[in-house]
């Protein structure tokens, strides 16, 4: 489906759980110059579906336009909040909702569902910055870029600390953008041997997110 925002059109693919009404809405997005098809994002999507969530994979307007640089954080965040509002209003009750494996599309809209939002790299920053305004139950920050490579003095830890809700950070210990401190997040998972791409063991990323979602949402283990 397409969602028109103040910064252009976002492309969103929404997938429902295998059966029944979803237990939560999980909205995920990409890094600055990438797309939603990275191994970590796909693994997290599948993990959320197994837990009974509906998952929206968002390609932000600047990427739809073919740009690799997000531009103004204020405009990016505003567009993100417009996407969230549209998803809550329409997506889960529309024909754009794809069925999960061997299941049926859930009935009803998304307004009453707990919202989890997240992304990788720049997308994680957007999810953190907008969590309070979006009313998110929690944030999943994959490969959070703590600082530009080689510039530790330009820390972005405040974006993690000021979300107003719980934050899971999953980073690789070889990430040139740095690794947040334990105090920067509610839960920090550092994967040995992983770089900024988090592509070597996507199943480990999915396991960390699954555990977090169960705890945050009170889902059975």
C-alpha cells in the first residue's frame, strides 16, 4: 500500500499473523541508504509474525524518491508519524493486508493494538525520536549508529535515553558506528562477530527481539 505524507509517498507492506486478530502492530523501517529486505529486518519480521503480530515494513518517502540521504530529521520524523497514524486508522482493516503463512487476514483496525516500532541504523534513530509522540509501547533499535565512524565525541545516545519508553538495542561488537552503553537502553544485546550489517546471524537478532517482545507485551513463552 502507499501512504501519502508531507514528505512524499511511503510504501508499506503489511503482513498479518497466521490466524486471528493480531496481538500487536510492529512497524519496521530501513537504514539510510538501504531497504526493508535486509537479513536482520526480515528475520525480525518473521519472528513478530510467529508471535501473533501484524508487521508493517515501511519504505520511507525519501527512498521511494530514490534518495540515499534522509534529509532533515524533523521532516523525516513528521512523515514517520503520519505513516503510523495512517496504519492505525486503515491498514489492518484494508485489503492491503497480506495473509500470513496458511492463515487468514485479521479483522478490525489497528487503533487499539499495542504499537512497537523499530528499524535498523537511521531507521532505529527515527523510531527512537518519534516513540513518545507515536505512543509506542516499546522500540527495537537494530545497529543503532551511536556516532559517525571515528567520531565518538558526536554521540547520539540521547536519542536512546529520551524515547519515553522501553528500548531494545541489538548491535554487533564490530560496528564502526559504535556500541551503546548498557545505561543507554532498557536492554542491550551485543552480538559477537557482527558488523553494522547484522547479517551473519540474523536468527540471533530475531531471538533477541522475540524475547524482548514477549517480556514487553506479556506474551507466553
